[in-house]
C-alpha cells in the first residue's frame, strides 16, 4: 500500500444529495481505508486516503475529479 495522502474530491453535477447517497459514499471511503478531513458530500471534500486507493475513489461514476493536495496532480481511476 502507498503512503497516506490528502486529496480534493469534486462530485459530478448529476450527483444526488440524499442522506442515503452520502452514507453510501462514506461507507465506500471507509472500506478503502479513507476518511473525510474537511467538507460535506456532495460538496467538494478533502479526504485522507492511501494513494493507490485514491484511484478507486476517482473511478466512482459520481466523482468528477480527485486531485492531490500535495502536488496538485490529478488522480485517474
């Protein structure tokens, strides 16, 4: 597993804002070993997660982008 990193996550415009969707995202994030550092779904978030797991977050269909806070690089999923 790669080192832990900090990433900005933006969600797609079509993302729903129900409490159930927010819970599902948080469960998926926790399953990958991540956590929300700042923000609230569906707004932009800052998350702490391993670099290899950040790619999984970027591959979620409702995620628009995942960008490293450290070096501003875009993570692809």
